[in-house]
């Protein structure tokens, strides 16, 4: 019997390559509100030997290029493409447009602001239903132009490269609930409420804390045995912005060894940066360790695409006292719609939180109830299960009875 290939990088299909940007001469400049240039970027590419670079120098406005196509997209379910940003701050956004008529009256447009772009490579996933419809455009008629647009604001030097447009990857959504610091409410409130609903989470362990503050070692071990991820959250939770590279490495390795020595190895190499700080020497120092993943607080906070461009720089949404439940549900809905992973970071769960980092019991329970209601569109997993599931979807953290 021939077996189907298992999903890789949380995509059910390898998809179809729609555009590889290998022939730069196919792209022509479209009149816009500012001048720019188009060129081949041979230093940054995801397929072939080059990507398409849009460049604006010292100007503010939008600059577009387009290619003549003849595409039947009726069977398209989703589209994805890569964007490389050398410096995200001057970039106010990008647009990706399928055009059906010239002059342009009918089109399908997707707009992506700079809150969804980070320096380096960004994988943008778009559900078919996420496109803005212009002029009564429909999918039943072929498209004759593909246009990409760069917004530069304020006036500055901006360079953005596009590559590897794919359709029909059929991505799979995942959610990671990550509780930092091992506060006791995570054991007494979050753990029982989630376990009763068969929802798994992750708790960051600071190895010097058990026995002095928060959860005890026995409580960490109990949660670990139930299939949760017990993750490496450093040895003493210092301000990483003040540490030398050797000190960063020691903070990671000492906690790693503590977790392994106490029978909690699955998450020992999955690191949570204290305070989310990972700039400067921190990221370079962590690259010298055997860490598998590193979760920051997001720069900016956004959904996590798969596969990550840098496993030591996973982005998250940091839920705080003032974060509305409807806002968090919106993040989850977007992850479902686009087939991305959403990482949610929480701290204490209290009836009446006073600290800015904590969240209310009512909001938390509403979040878990919502996650239960939208299964199987999105499933909550431990960090090790998420990482291993990129290439081995059959991998499961204990207990194996969990769906």
C-alpha cells in the first residue's frame, strides 16, 4: 500500500509554485506616488538564485511593479510568499494584488502593515477569504496581472525583496500557551482548568525558584508527566540586557541541566528569554548553545510562520492585564484563517490582577473555553510537540492518550 507523505512544516501539501521571480525583466514599474527601482537580489532568495527587490531612496509614498500573467485561481485555497526586509521601520507596509482588468477596476488585494514584518525573512500566508475584493471581482475569471507594492513612510531608504509565491499549501494552525516563571496560580488555576478540558500548555521554569517561590519541583514534575512542556526560563531570571555572552550561556545551561537531572528533558532545550529580551549579544550567545528554540516577546509581536526563519527568535503575543479577551480571540481566529502558529505568553492568573503582567481568571477561562470550541481548527500543543511536529507529525508529548 502506498502511503501519503506526512505534512511537513504544518502544511498538508507541498503546494504549487506560482512565481519564483527568476526573470526580473518580466516585471515592469507601475506609476505610483514615489519613484523607485526594481532589481535582482542575489544575496537573499528562497528559491532559484534571486528574489525581486523593490527599492525606494529618500522618498515617501508607494512604489509598485507588476507582471503580465494568465492565471486561473478558482481552485486556489491559500497563497503564501516570502518578504525580506533589511530594515522594517521605514517600511509602512506591502501589498500583494491579483488584477483582473486593465485599467484596474477589478482586483483581489492583500495589505500587510509593518506590524507584521520583521527584519529578515517573513513568510506571509493568506487565506483566499482574506483578500479585499475590488470592483466586484470574482475568482471565476482569469487574472491578467500580478502586482506587488511597497509603501515607504516616512521618507527614507527602503529595500524589500519578494520571493517564492506558492498556492495550496493547506497550512495547519497550532496554538502554544506559555506561562512564564512557574507562578503558583499556573498550577492551582490554569493547570486544572485546562486539564479538565484536555488542553495542554507550557510553563517556564526558572531553576532557582522551586522551593523558594512559586511552584515546587514536585508540582513541575506532575505537570510534566501530564504532557505539558516544562521549558527553560533561565537559572535566576536576570535582565539579559546586562549580561555578557558567557553569563547568558551559563543561565541557559544551568537551567537545562536542572531540568534534565530532574526528569524533565523534553523542554530543557526550549528557551524563554527572561523579559523577552534577546537583542545584542544575547541571540549570538544562544546560537553557541544547544538550544533548539528561543521565544522572544516579538519584534513586533505577531503570528509565527512555519518553518521559522530563526528558531531562536520565535515571536509571541504577550498577554497583559489590559489585554481584552476579544483581542486574544482575534489573534487565534487570524491564526486559524492563515494557517499560522500563535504563541500566547501569560504570567499569573488571578481573580483580580493588580500587576500589569497578570490576567484575570475570567478572561483566562474565556480563552480556554474558546480554544475548546474551535477545535479541531486549531490545537494546543507543548513546545516540544510543536517543534517535532514540523517534520514528524506523529510525535506526541505524553500522555499518549491525549488527542
